[in-house]
C-alpha cells in the first residue's frame, strides 16, 4: 500500500509528462495514433482531477 506522499510524487511525475503528450498530439504526421494520444490525455486529466478531489489539501502544494 502506498502512502499519500508516495502517491503524490507519482502523480506529479506523471503530470510532468503531460506536455509530451500535448506536443505529440500537435505532430501533423501522427495519423491514427492521434486517437490513442488524445485518449491518453483524457485519462491523464481524469487521473489528475480524481487525485485533486481525493487529496484537495495537496492541490496547491
């Protein structure tokens, strides 16, 4: 079982990679992978939102 601090570190590490997905989505030659990248962004945003709802005290730290 993970404690809140470890979970926060992992979420922050994942969140820091979000820009990589956004940059990838902007590539004109992405083709059908655009759907997968877009889905990954949506799921990542959902994960971050859920974390912030679960641990609201961590949101502004």
